[in-house]
C-alpha cells in the first residue's frame, strides 16, 4: 500500500509528489496525458512564449525610438510554434526527470477513485490496475468553460488550446471574455497584427483587479486599437462564406461584427468528469470539490488540490496547496503564513497584484492610505523605453501596515514579490522605506510609492500627485 496516491501531474500534483518523496513517503502519481498539466502544456508557459514573440514585435515597431531603423521584417509562424513547443517539451521532460530522480512511481493512465483507499487506473495500453493508498490526492485541474449560444460549435469558434496552435494570423478576431486569458490573447494577437475585439459581459475588463489599474490598462489597450466592448453579451454566431458573424447585445442595441476567428475565454471549470466522484461520498458541485482548510474532501484521507477544488485557479497556488497537503499527511504541520497569493497578468505592460484592492479595503471598512509612483519618473524605466504605468501601495491608516500592492508596468510580475514578502510578514511602510533599493532599478518605483504613502516621495515635485 502506498502512503500517497496522486491523480494528476500538473503543478499541483507533480510538486506534491516531489515534496512527498523528499519527506520519505511511498508515493505514486497517475497521469493520462503529459506532465505539467494545463500550465506547462496549454496555459502559462506556451502563452508566455507567444508573449515574448509579441514583445519582440513591439520592440521592433518602436525601434526608431532607439535610433535604429528596421525597414522590413517578416513573421515565420512555424518558427514561432517550434520555439514554443520546444520550450514546453523541455519543461515537460524536466518534470519527468525530477519525478524519476526522486524515485516516484509514475503510472501512465486514467485514475478513477473506487473507494477511500483505492484508485482504479485505465492504463494507456488498455489494461486496468488497482492502486491502494493510505491517502489519495485529487489534482485533476480544470478545463475551458463554454457558453451555450447558437453557433458556439461552428468551426472557427475556438478555445485557447486551439488558439495556441494557430497556423495563420487571423485578420479579425473576436475574443469573448475580457478576463485574464482574454486580455493576454488580445495583446498577443494585437502585436501580431490582428484586429482584436473583446466582448465582455460585465461593466469592466479584468474584473477583480484594482480598478485604477484596470482602467488605466483599458485606456492603453484602446490606444493600441484593441476594440473593447463591456456590458455586452454575445447572443449567437453564424458562419457563411465570408467568415463568422458574431451577434451581440449592448444596453440599447443589437450589433454584429464580422471576423475570421472567435476565441472563447469565458473562464475555466474544475475537471470533475470520469474521476469516480459519484458513490464515494465526496461532496462536489460544478464549481469544485468541497474541501476543508486542510484541503481534505468530505471523505477522510482523500484530498483535492488546485483548480479542481475551484478555490483559486492559479498554478503557483496549486503547488502551494500540494506541498501543504503532503506536509499535513506526513505530520509536518508548520505555522501558517498569511498565505497571500500574488497574481500576474501578462499584458503590455504587465500587471501584478497582491493583497487588498482599494475597493476591497473600502468594502471591509478599513481606513487606508494610498501611495503611488509612476514609472515615467524612474531612470531605469526611461532607459528601457517603458515608462507606462505605476506602483500603487495600500496601507492601513491606523498602523501603516501594507495591505495591498498593485503594479502596472515593466516587469510587474517580478517586482510584485517585494509586496508579497511585505504582506506575508505584516511589514509596515517604514520597513520598506528604510530598506535601501539599488539604483538604477525599477524597484525604486516601489520604494518611492511606499514613501508616497506618507507624502514624502523624493522624485516628484511637491504637491504634484497622481
Ligand atoms: P476569468 O473568469 O478571469 O474571465 C472570464 C471573463 O469572461 C469574465 O470577465 C466574464 O465576465 C466574461 N464572460 C463570461 N461569460 C461571458 C459571455 N457570455 N460574454 C462575454 N463575457 C463573458 O477567466 P479566464 O480569463 O478564462 O481565466 C481562467 C482562470 O485562469 C482564472 O482563474 C485566471 O485567474 C486563471 N489564469 C491566470 C493567468 C495568470 O495568472 N497570468 C493566466 C490565465 C488564466
């Protein structure tokens, strides 16, 4: 009997397996597809490879700003695809090597829970086998959600998974959904030369992001000619010789738009199908498997981590939950940190956030002080030609504790971790302002924003606030 049987080899499952092996557990992991899950194969990594292509194009397009004239360039889609696929396969191979070197038993097939201690595996070669485990971790991830409107299944209406494998650059693209996925694809294809329209149901794109960031980003996106329609609902899609006709309703009008591709990016849903949940006593609903604070399901000894529990659909959170569950199983209960979860959005410029937004602080009736500092006043950002954006700090008015950090700007996804560290450790504004930040770096914007919380930022004219 295994100590731990893990179903699913994404960033939740494979990280849990490695941590279990480190702690001396007898562990096995069952995977029906490629290791690395959505993140490595169909999500974070391939999109970031394409993001880099878009960034190179953006740099070429403004090369004159750097005194360099590039008269002509061409895009080789096959080379773009090869580069992306090589990155993905080298990372997938890396995960397999890690599992192997940690002596983790890998079982290739589909894992189905039979009872609280047994997983039935439909092996790749058609045979079946049963694995017994004292503990079972479900880490089966999520799949793209769909909307049920007429025409959603016509060819040319695709998910992100198909979009990643593009063979030609669409001339006109409609993206349904202005969330994280929708806007990342909007910016990539905008850079590749596509006319991109985003149709978002809610009053705002990037819902949940601090509104000063999402509003500023929306203005930047519009300037790049990304056509953003909010409060808009797609009602049907039809196909004729000329392409796809997307019908949508705004407050007062019914409109149509003609495109060659429609990308559906309306969210993801937990992957619950055919994993044997029914009849086991595991309580679940469409939005995820119910878990307690230890990520244990309603059946003792069966845990659910990552997207499948529907709590936070982020790769780094899945890995974190995996480590926590394994340490709990192995009796290594540590003192919990605050568990603040950063999130990064790879648009141009990047967005990264951690902790409370200004709106959330207001809802919780916390009195806050806000500090902001623009990248346009930072030497390093100027030399990079990336002056767009700002760092925003939210601090508790009573005790100066840092509650939220929100960044729109170059390398936001790298800069955010100073904020993560601060909030995770209940740091106060002074803890940052008294810390020397190297010059010339983008981190100085973070430092100045914390100074601005108490109106003492240095590189801004007195009284000239943003
Ligand atoms: P999402 O939930 O963030 O956004 C979906 C958007 O589609 C929402 O704004 C919603 O209002 C809109 N929508 C839904 N139905 C619609 C309709 N019928 N018409 C128009 N708009 C409609 O989901 P998304 O962007 O697909 O991302 C899925 C998950 O993956 C999220 O949890 C996200 O945080 C995560 N993710 C994170 C990334 C990152 O951290 N960089 C990258 C990609 C995904």
